[in-house]
């Protein structure tokens, strides 16, 4: 939903300001990979399956 897009940026900013060690993945029909990069999200996924695949790659990385 396009109405949630400003809140996605708010979440990223709060995470960064409070130095919370977590990844932010956004996605869905209303957003794009370009938007994810613009707001500082760690990743964009077009759907739940792509999100799951991205998370699998994170599990292989040291924290």
C-alpha cells in the first residue's frame, strides 16, 4: 500500500538512529528496488518467496 511507504522510511531511520542491529527488507506491489535503496532499506523483495531466499543468504553470513 502506498500509504505505508513513508512509514517504511521512518522504520529505517529509527533503526539507524538507535543502532539496532537488524536488517530491513521491504517489498510488495507498491514499492520498488529503487525506493528501497532511496530510503536505506537493506533489501527489496518482490514477494514472500524472494524474502525467504534473501533471509537464507543472511543465515550463511557471520553476524
